[in-house]
């Protein structure tokens, strides 16, 4: 039995999350992508869909136009989901698409991926731009997955540099319980009233709020992302449960999630390279 799933825009991802929640096994799916481009956010949704369905022994076929097919092949999405990168492997950048590979990042090895990402981007970005905050954001978001999400399939990361706009897009995702559920579970344990899902996101972004008494990132994860984006005049989007954040340099806008049936948390950050600080280069001199 085969089902065709047509994706024309981001709202159509609700079809994928609905299928992922079903318990049916053995059904094959043709994922038909009628889109002109895919951002890191889109790539991670598709990656999670394929991995979850493969775990249920549901084969996936991707059909799309030539340019998207070339892109999906170049970033090695198909190769990645076949192994889910459970085994250690070399992290190789993708120069033709100025991207770092899709990666299932374990906390114990995350700095290997983060450092490789920073090294690659520094090699292709003009001038000596400071990527310290970008790497810190990545570290905070990966830690958040393992501290809070209860994701059965771990944390996933995908990063790409766009030369035309001189921007980096970085996305981190999980397939866990979501921020609203995590926040409200903690509030119930503390005998506090539950919040709406949007208010849960507002609570989570506020500095020093954490459901852990001694978290690794001291409740600063999302606040660091939000502050960095504002300083950099970039943007970010967070999807979790039935709520979302669209953040810019001026404010964070909270609203219902555009993707129904969404599970887990997915964050995409857009960094403007021109607005990053330049690293001072210190030269060594030898006096005779």
C-alpha cells in the first residue's frame, strides 16, 4: 500500500506530523515536494519524518523537481536517514552548497560538530567575523534538547551559508514533548496553574527561567538566542507544540503554530554576517 503526500508550502507539513503520530506500520509513502526551495527548518522536518517512518518500517520515496532533487542529494539527506548517524563518522562540509551536513548530534560529541561548523564558515566568509555567539547559540539549543525535550530520536542540526544574502541559517530540532508540555509538567509538579501554550513560550524565553533547578545553561538558552538575534538584526523562528515565535531585531511575536499536529521543537536562526563583529587579529613579533 502506497500513499502520496504532496507538500506545496510549510503549512502542508501538518500532513507529515499527522502521519508520524499514527501507529500504522508497513505503509510506503511518496513525498512529493512541489516547492522552489528548502530552508534548514524544512530540511529538518523532512528528515524527522523519514526517520520516524523508517522506524515503523514505512519506506519513503521523494519526488520533486530537478533543482530540489539535486540539492537534497548534495546535502546527503538520503544517505543520512539510512543510518541516522548513530555511528561515529567524519564531519565533512558541503562546499558546493556552502552547508554543513545534517547531523544527529549527541551531547557528548556536540562540540566536535560545533567547532567543525565554525571552522568551515570562517573559511568561506570574507573578513574575520566573530562566530562565537553563533556557536554558543548552537550549544545552548542542543543542551536544551537533552535537558528538556525527552526526544526519542535525539537532536538534529543543519546549517547553511547563503552567499547572495550573506547570511547563515542554523536549525536545531527534536521530536520530544515540546516546550509548552515541558513547562506545564513542571508547573503541575510545583502546584502552579498551567499556562496557555503561547504563554509557555513567553515564560521559556524570559531570562533565568528553567524547569531544572541546576540546568547546564542556567535557563539562558532561548534568552541568549533572542538577544543575539536582536543585536545582530537577524531573525529567528521557534515552533513547539501549538505555538510559535517569529523574532526579529525589534521584538518577538507569539502566535499559534502554522503547522498543525506539530510535535517537538524546531528553531531556525538567521544570522546576518555583515552585522557580526570583526575579530581582532593579533600578530606575533619576534625581536632580534
